[in-house]
C-alpha cells in the first residue's frame, strides 16, 4: 500500500483497448504468432459480499475450494470468500499482509516479520499456528506483499512503514526456514508475478513508479538481470499489486489512480480498466475457467467526502475482462524442509 497523491475524481467504469476496440475479440500477436484475447470494453466492477476493508490486499484464488483468500492489513484479518454464495469467513490473525494455501494443508500467512502456517484450513475449525520463518524485527519495517512462483516457492517483500526510506528487502523462502535476501534497498515491496513460461519475474517497488522484470530460472528460483519493464511515472497513481494473465500480459493496480493497467510482454500498455474506487490495491484471476478478475481496494486515508463518493472503497470487486488467468497463479505454497 503506497500513499501518493490520488486522482480525486470518481472513475467511470469503462475499458478502452490500445486498438480502440469495444468488444471481446482475439487479436494476433505477430511477435509470438499466437492469438491474444483482448479486454472487454465495458467490464463493470461488481462488489462481492458485504465485507469492507480498511486496507484490502493479496487476493489469491483457491480453485479446489472455490474460494478467494484476501486480507485486511490494517485490521490483521484474513478473509476467505466462497463462491458462488459470496459468503466470507474471517479470522483475526493480528498481523497479516498475504495468505496462500499450503502444500499438505493449511494456510501460510505473512505478517509483521514472520511467515506462519495455520492448520487446519476448514471453515469453523480452530487454528493451530506454527512459525515457519522470520527475520529479526526492525522498527518501522514490516512484511508487505508476497507471492508463490509456479513451482510453489514463496517470495515475500518488506516495506518501510513511513514509505520514505529504502530499508525493505525482497526475500525467498529457502530450505531450513531461511529467508534469503534477493533484493535490498526496497521502500515499499509490492506486486510479484511470473510469465507463463516461468522465465520472467515481474516486480514492483511502488515509489519507483515502474514495473521491473528479472530473468528467472524456475528450476532453482534464481532471479537476475533486473531491468525496467514499464515506466509508469507519467500516469496518475503508483503501482501496487499485479498479476499475469494466460497470454503473458501484466495487470497492475494503480493506487491513487483508480485504474488497472494491462501491459504486453514487450512493456507497451495494452489497455486501461477504470474501477469505481480510487485505491485499488491488487488483482488476481479466479472463478470458473479463471475468467473472473478479483480486485481488492482500500478505504484508508479517504476523507468523508471521498468515502461518500466512493461507496465501494475497501470492498472486494469482481470483473469479467475477457482474458483469463494462469493456472500457475493458484500454486500452493511449498514449505521447504
């Protein structure tokens, strides 16, 4: 969650593709020789359930349970929203910024300076918690966004709570519960995602106002040769959470900008989807055929007038944009021995 100047207007819910099309279609990506699904022109964001978060984040689809995991960082809550009913079951973990289903059962959460496994995961059960890994706590630093690579490796970033100093890091969970530092000098570690072939890792440090990309070796989980993928400094808002669709296009939520932006694999902007909240925080595909796009949002920091103008601020939203998600984005978190 970055705090940057916001676009004060209430967005109109409309989608415009780079080619100006206004319907669902397939276009050919000549560079790759395959058909690419374009976005729908009027994908309306509808609220799911009735839970409102102060700082909603970390949507993650669990296909076996028809369930979306998401969190409210400010309140330390894990939400499990079940479909098609929209019923949400909430657990107070005290500190949580991301959550994933774990291989072997349970839910792995990041919060504060710890990764913890909570068992069992069934609704209505009591939770038994075991710390999996932790870093020494530091004043003004906490874990933020996290992700699971296609092989189940857990990545977690930290942030400077005041969002002004590059004191955070990006870690990978390795054998023995070791959190290995991969990137230092991070201010607000946010979105992470992988290309369909696993050869690229996308990454956001929000105040830098760009999406970076690493070459990635999925066999060993090594990220290297970091470079700029898309410069977002000319756009309103700052990049927050992201996801990658089945065509390899990157979707990023723009905190303070009221939009999701979609980028082609070459880094060019493909589409912009406006949402009825100024602070979308992250997005994830899920639902039948991975065709739903879920968007978390935040109400924190909004004035009374802004909250009145944005009644869906803090709500979980669902859209049907046309493109579908990658099955690998629902990988279970593997806890190495």
